[in-house]
């Protein structure tokens, strides 16, 4: 004996009751997939036949109601006979509402694929991982050739439209006409479900990567070159610890500078950062940079996170000796991702897409990411210099990125509410407070790139600038040479702070200040924007005319004609002889012969 309420709750009871097909989940998907007209007809059939079934359950015969059902359904369906009503009623009693659906809707898209065709498509998808992308028709041609070679006439090849549907439904063959880079990345994914790589506290798991951004920048000589962005990204709170732009391509010395920016708070960095930002703002052609007080307020809210482990890819700069030694000196462990597997560092990869959408695409000269997305007349006269681009990037990170809700920081109890990186960091610090001793001025300078220079009597030449210090005379006198001799030295420099360099002297770094220029004078910041706003095409033509008095085209044509007229020696190297030189040799030989005679 068992109580009925207890019986239905026992987990080890096997029930043999037959449920109608309409109660299954597949039936619900079939009904939801019907169009509005078909669903209206099915609902009408169910309403009419439910009345008949209730009458039959009360002991009345069913056929006396069939005529009424046929009359009611004749307004919705074109052909309705008593036999159709009887068949619909029996199917409704056996299968429920699902039995009233047209069988053609149930069998739609359920064509079985020959196992040999499926294996051939899988083989094509595997071989096409490293091949160039093509059209679907090329995939179908290769499929037919493979099937004819392996099976001959023993296999029935479906029609063209069926093959197109098979390729579109295949997991790997459908990617053969897409992006080759995406296909290669998908092939490198592990053959298992992805796991969740969490981080228990800020700095436990940090990722670093570099990418070429889709905007040009100006070098020191004014030439345009694409910039490369390097980002250090924290996984736990999605904060960007450091972001640096450099001209392509970033080297290991630049990576050491990026690491120095991540390990040293903004307030403890060398002098000149604020002054350099004021100089950049003075030459700005638009009102994009915010005031210094507001920027300082946002910078103070940025978290200081010490990276314990850094995950990198297998690029040469990340496997270089300089970057490895820099991480060892700072006490940071390195983890190298698998070869060509972007899924090992997905957070920084997705961060690049967010930076492109929120920052890069708003810059002057944005190229769109590919040739087909590039504009024809994209303006390049207002392209930013590297220093301007770096200052604007740091402003955007401090203001926009750190205070924008991130989808990866959603509340588990309220998924619609997301936290910002700054809010997430403060929450971590309330629960697990940690104190890392930040790097100071000397540690920051020690990570900067080094360069060999000479101490001249007027200072140091570096990057087309002159640097001086009050201790210049003492440092030159400390050299091995005599009085007035130049002394070799090693300097440390920050590519984004050109106002200072530091000379290594024993255990200290002696700062050298850049000599003042026009920007330090009154109205200096207004002169350079006016100079950049002139007609550059006219200035270029004037420069070429000054360099080539006869014009660059005429000078080039004259040079080509002279090269064609000069005979070249058949053997050996050297300059080709001119006709005048040959005539001089002939005259000398004639005079020698007359003298001998």
C-alpha cells in the first residue's frame, strides 16, 4: 500500500502511460514554425473536433457531427469531404493537435544525407582549412569529382539545389567560401567544450597583445605610417592597465615601456607628462581633449593592478630575451598561448574590437578595416601624430573604457545590470584587499628603451632634438677623455614623453631637458595649426621646383635619356664612359703616334 500523493513524487517509479504526441517539445516547435494562415486552420480544426470528441465521450455517435464540422470548415479550406473530417477526427483522438498539421510540414527539411556525401564534405572542409576561399560552386565541383573518383556510378548524386542545401548545413564545408582567417582560427579550436577561465582577484590573470589599428599616423618627419596598438588587459575586472601606440612594428624595447606604464601609477611617472599633454593640446586642430583637472580626477579613479601572470601569443617580440628579462625583474610570470589559437586570450582579442568601435573609427583617416570598406576620399591632412594619438588614447581609456558598463561584468542575480571596470575593481578590493608596492621613478626609467649617445659640449642629440642639463659639464668631465672631448653615454627615453631623457650615471638617472622651441613662446600653439592649414599640394610643387630647377619631370627625363645614350662596359663594374672621353683617348693616341714617328 502506498499513498497516491507519495507515489507521483517517487523518483524510481517507471510510468507506462502513453502520452499524445502534442505534449512533446518537438510538437510545440512544429506548431510554432507554422505560418499564420496554417496555424489559424489548425486551431479551427481543433476547436470543431474538440466538440465532437466531448460528445463521443458522453456516448453519442461521432458521424452525426461530421456534417456540421464540414460546413464550418468550408469557409477556411477549399476542399472538405466527410471522409476528410472522419480522418482528421481519428488523428486528433490519437495524436492531439499535432495530428491536424499537414504532413508536408512535418517532413520538411528532413531529407537524409548519404553518409558517403557527408564524409566527402567533411574531407573537403578539412583540406580547405589552409586553402584560399572560393565560391560554393567550386566546392560542389570538387565534391562531384571526389565522389566520381571514389564511388563512380554506385552513388546517386542529388540535384544542384539539394547539394547547395547540404553544403549550407555542413559545419565545415559551409565555411569554404567565407573568411580564410576565420576558417583557420576555427580549425585551431580544441575539440571539446570551452571551459571558463576565471580570475579570483585583479592581476591574477592578465593578457597582452598587439594589433595594427586601421588609422594612419604621422612620424617625426611627417610621413604617414600605420600605428600598432599594444594593450595589457586584466581579466577579472576588464581594466586596461596600459595602452601604447607605436609605429609599425612594435619591438621588444617598446614592450618594456608598455610594462613600465602598467607597473607605475600615473602620479609616480617622470616629469614632463603633464607639460607634454599641454603642448599636444596647444597644437590640436580641434577641441577634443578635455581639461587637465577632469583628466586627473578620472586618472585617480583608475585602479593600480600588479600583474602576476601575463598571457601572450608566440610572436617574436613576446618571446624575446628583453621582454622575458623585464618580466623576471618585475616578478611577473609569462604564459605563452598555443600556436595560432586566439581563444587562449579571448579577452584582449575582444577588447581590440571594442577599441575599434568606440575609439579608432572616430579618428581622421580611418581605413575601415579592409579594402572594400575603405573610402575613396578619406581625408589625411588632419591625421594625428603618434604623440597626439597616444594622449587621446589615454584620455579615452581613463574616461570612456573604465567607466563604461562591460557585458562580461554582469550581475549573476540581475543579468541585465552590468558593472564598469572601476566599479568591479572597487568591489574586489572591499572583499579581498591587497596592497602592491608600486614602481617608482627609477624603476620606471629602468624599463624604458636605452640608446647609446655622446655628451657634446652643447648637450645631447636625440630624435632631432637637443637636450641639456645643469650637470652637463660635470658628466663630461667624468669621462676618460681630455678636456673638451665628447663622452659616450647611455640614455633612457620615453617615446611618448620627448621633453626628457635620462643619462645613466652610476646608480642614478640624470634628467636632461629638451631645449625650448616655438611652442614655448607666446602664440606658438597657434602658429603650427596655421602652418598645417595651408595648401600642402602647392607647397609640395614649390619644393620640387626648388629642388629641380628644370622641374622634376624634365630632370627625370633628361637623366633617363643620358642613361640610354651612355654605352656600358660589357664586363666588370664601373661608370659608363661618355663619347667625349672616347674622343679624348683617340686624340691622345694620335699625338703619341706622331711623336714616335
